[in-house]
């Protein structure tokens, strides 16, 4: 990965470039004009269009119009006019320019004119005649303030008013486009939190984006861990050039409009009536026409904001302390004069008074925090409630602070806050509320499960009512599933109500409803898991104003996991992506888990690059939180993905970091899944027997704790590494007690591999493809092709190879032992295992030791493989296996 070049690569503009190519290919085309607001990339796109035109045989020319050049006729394009042309007679001179530009070879010109709207009238008339004479084609840019708006000016009308001139309206980047741009510029992916932050700050403006990125790189707040780029929280400062650009833009407000901009920078959004109270309509109209403010209609209410988030940042940096205080207090007093009656008024007034004076009325602060909590702005919740003096802070305020600290991943702070709240609790109900929050904090932090259970047990011993004891049993079920004990947790959650409205406490019910679907999916009851997770999400939406649990999207962690385990992999991925978008940059703890669940789903699908990306994002955020439980799991998956992609160095680095991290009790999943990366790195180096031993060890650990889903995953991977005979029986048992289509497909894959039955392997390949398990489909089809080849059924082998290649093409460069066993080569399982080790450079003696064979037997297998492959050396063996593995990916 590297720092962005001085000129960023053009990305996310394929549709526009296709439009240019189609328009330019037309015989009657006069060119195209790109319309868009400042900074959206008009000039960069125009430059690429010009470069393409030159590659097509056009002469290239360029001019930039400006207000200064417009004062002189032909000022912007004077350098393009051939010497010796007399411009005193416009008619004769224009013809002379056309003849001179055409030249003896009649080669046409592609002329790029930036800021066409600033071109003087004489230049516009000359260019119009050159277009009519078919001497030039035009590539122009025009600045607009709003997409699609008509642009006045004689030059623009003269040059663009024909059907032969193609128009492109360029808009700011959406998040997906910005992600593509950032990855191209940085040479690697950025995490979602960074992407959301940069998109919000830049507003999709590529010029602003570039300056923000350069500023963050310069002060080392945007860094890469080798897998993904991440930005430190609150690090968006930009560069001096960015401040200059925005300040120049803001200068268009003039003295009359500047106070309005400062007011909005401190207090936006404001109602139109509030803004009109500060400035006459003429000033506001001028600011809107200058593209500095915008009005948004929502029902009967019209609100006004600055056009761009960065305008507020620059404006606030120039407002003096006394001016800031005066504006904020005046705005607060105005709202208070109307009675702080509208939704959100308390939050605005409290925030303004805090910013102005550092204090506010405790009752107002508490009301403001309640509103911030509904908006899931936990950072603001903590700031508002901690501004209440200690002696005036109510018990519920302390409780809410602890819960918000938990959501933000500030676990030590939360533990201290909960301890203080418990000491101040006035009755059993308040102590119970603290217990629920504190056990959640212990489950999601790096604490051992025994600590959370001890807190819950103490509360249960002190409880005097059946309702309280019931809630604590539900809470214990939540704790045990979260701590990786699904069977024990589910047993406790059997008594959970089927509807939150029947529960004595919505928070306790939501805790159970979050974890129960996860537990159900882990033990193979995936249909129930999906149904309950969907119900829990709907219930959380309905109960949100009364819920203490985090953002409703937290319920989609369970839903995505359950969908993945049942075999609805595309639905699982889409659910996770949607939830991640709902979260934005809120709730970092949930974001870690969401990244890991989506990454796991992509691993099940065989989309190894996507899986690696999501786990890398989860690891980066887990590091920032010190979230070791999730970090260790993410690192293992990163290693597995990197190994399957052939990136052994990255796999080793991830495993080394995992080895050096503190050992903690795993959360949710079995410890066995932490062995996944080690196994796949061994397999990538040809150590299949050792890799299988690692996987079966992990599967045994998963079986002990009742993690059917984890056990099935690990056993399937062992089967894919040549161990199908040893695991097929257990996979059959798991398929018998699970309703998961995915587990059943895995069981059939293992059985078909054992039988070496090409018909069954092809059937399994089709089944896996329908589930979205593309890598399993590719492997099954590859194995079928090899089996057909061993039966001398070349036509069937070729067809299976084609199906394998189609599935493998969706697996993002995955290379596995089964894929390396190319269909056209009828190697036996043992020959394949021996040759993979030999191709990796192992001696016959080493191979014999690892596989518990004699050296003579190893050499016999190698010689047999040589005969089948038509080669005679180990170097050729490595080349043949590598080349055939590569061809399988195409």
C-alpha cells in the first residue's frame, strides 16, 4: 500500500466514460460537455476523455477559460490560433483559422475547454464555426450548483445548443463510488467507519476528499495495518489548501451573508423562519443561488443548512470565542422563549449552552441525553450526562452513562460507572437494572465468563420476586451463549416469552432475543433461528424508544448469522451489508461483530477476498477498542483467507499477531474456529495431514461445547483437504440433527468424495451453487471432473471442468487442494497429497515422516504422478500443478 499519487487515478466513472465513447463514435458528433458543481471531478474526467481521443488519432489541445481571460477577445484560446492569422476581419480570419488548424492531413482536433461558461463571446463564436466546419470536436466543462440545472451565458448556449453535442451531468460520489476511488488511490481497502466519515465530511466531492486524505496521511491519522486503511476518530482535518479552497468559496457570501453562514455553522439545521429572523429574504436568496446554503422541505416545515459539511468546519475555525458564545446563547434563548416544545429542542438548547458556557440546567441536560439516546448518539449521551454535577445526577443517568460506555467499547469506564450506580441504587429494581448492564459489559469485554456469571448469581440470590429471578435466568442465558456455551444458554432461554409485550422488562427480553437465535443457529436449529431473529428485529424497532439495548441493527447480527448457517448465503450477506449501512459510524462494538459475521458468511460462500476484507475491518476496529476476543478470531480468519489466496506472508503475520495476543475466553464461537488460519496455512504449503489434524482438534473442541455449526465447518474443511473418509460419518450425524441445508450439502460432499462418484459430486456441486457456496461448488465439480477422467469419460470430464471454472471464477483467487487436483489429471488422493508436498519442496524423507509412509512408497507415488502428468522432475511438478491451479481460476 502506498500514499496517493499527486494525480489520483480515475475511478468510479465507467458509466460516464462509456457515454463519452458512444457519443464520440457518432459520425455527426460535435463532442461532449460535462456539467457539474465545483470539485466533482469534471476536469479529471475531461482529461481522460481527451487522452482517449488522442489515442484514437485526434490532435489534442487544451484551454482554460477564466473571468480574467474573458475580458480579452479570444483570450482563453489565443495560444491555439496559428501564427500569422489576421483577426481584424472576423469572417476571413475565422476561415483562415479553420484552414490552418485543419492542416494538410485534415486531422481533426479534440479541444478541451475547462470552465466553458467563462469563455468570451468571440471565442465561443470561433469555436462554433470550427465545430460547424468539422475541424474540431469539443470536450468542455461547465460549473453548475445543482445537477441538471440550466446554465445561462452566451458561450454555453452557442456551443451546447445542438443535438450533436452530448451532455454529461456529473454528480458527487455516493459511498460505493467513493470506496472505489479510495481503494484505487490508497492501493488497498478502507474500513467502513473511515469510508462513512470521509463521505460525510467530503460530501462526495472528490477534490475535498483528496485534501482530507492527504491531510490525514500527513499527520499519520490515516494508516494501514497491511490489510485495511483506518482513520483515527475525529481526525478529519484536511490541508491548508482545502481551507483556502473553501474560504474562497465562502467569500461569495459577502458581509451581509456571512452572519447567516456563521449561524448555520454553529446551529444547523434551522427552520426557515429562524433564519429569516436573522437576515432578509434577499440575502438568503443570494446565498442559495451562490450554492452556499440549501433549503429542505419536510411536510409543512422548511429547514436550512449549509450546502457542504466542510463549510461548517472552516467557518467554526474562524469564529471568535465571544462571537460563538453570543450566537449560541441567543439561539438557545429564542427556542426557550417558545417553550422548548418541539422534538429535539432540548438537545439543541443543551448542546448550545454547553458549548457556550460549559454548563446547562441539569433537567435540560437529562432531557437532551434522552433524545440523543433515541438517536443512538452514545458519545453525546455520555458528554451531556457527565456535564450534570455529581450531586444532581440521578441514578438512571449514571445507569445510562454506563450503558453508553459499554456500547462505545469503553469497558473499564463502564465497569466503574456500573459499580458506582449499584452503590447508589435505592431498591431491588435499580440493582437489577445495573446487573443487566454490568453483565452485558463483562460479556462483551475481555473479561472471563465467570465474572459475568458471578454478578448474575449474586443478584439472583438477593432477588425477592419471581419476576426478577425470571429476568436473571434470561440474562444468564444471554451470558452463556455470548460466552460460547450455546446448549446451556438455550436451556435457560426456553422460558423466554414469545412476545416482548408479555415480558416484565423489555431490556431483558431483547437481550434474550439477541442471543437465542445465535444459540439456535449454533446447535443446528437454523429455521427457528431465522424466524426468531426476524421477530427480534421487528420487536426492537417497535420498542426502540423504551429499549436500553443498542441500535436495532444489532439484531441483524443474529439474523445474518442464522441465514448463513441455514444456507441462504446471499441473503445473509445482503442482511449484514444493510445492517452495517444502518449503523453508520455508531456502536463500534456491534460493528466489530457485524464485520466478523459478514466475513464468516463470505468465507462460507468461498468469496475469500471479501471475507478477508471484512475480517480485516473487524480486526482493525477490535484493535482500536482493545477487543481481544474478537481480534483473535478475526486474525485466524484473515490468515485462512490469505493462505487460500496464496499470500503466505500475510497469513503468517496474522497468526503471529494472534499468537502474541493475550489468551482470553472466546465469545460466541468455539475455540476451534481460532485454528482455521493455522490449518489453511499448513494446507497451502502442502502439509495436508498436519492441517487435517489441526482441524479435527478444533472440531473436537467445538463438539465438546455444542457448537454444531463450528464443528461442521471445521470437519468440512478437513474433508476438502483429503480427509473425507475420516469425517464423513460425523458429518452425517450432524446433518441428521440439523435442519441446515448447508450442513446437509457438506455431508453429501464428504460422502461423494469418499465414494469418488462423479454423478454424486456433480449433484453436490449443483446443490452448493444454489446455496451460494461457490467454492464448495467449484471443488465438487473439480473432483467430479477428476473422477470422470479416471473413468476415461473425457467429454464428461471437460463439461465438469467448465462448471468448476465458472464457480471458481466467483471465488476471488481461491486456491485449495481440491482445486489444485485438476480434472484432466487422474491422480489418486494419496498421489495428490504426496505431489503437493513434493511441489512445495519437501524431500521424500520429510514427506514419508509427515504421512507415516516409507520413503520408497513416497517415491513410487511421485513416479506414478510423473507418468500421469508426462513430466520427470519436481520442478516440472510444481510448474504443472501451479499452472493447472491457475487455469482452474479462469
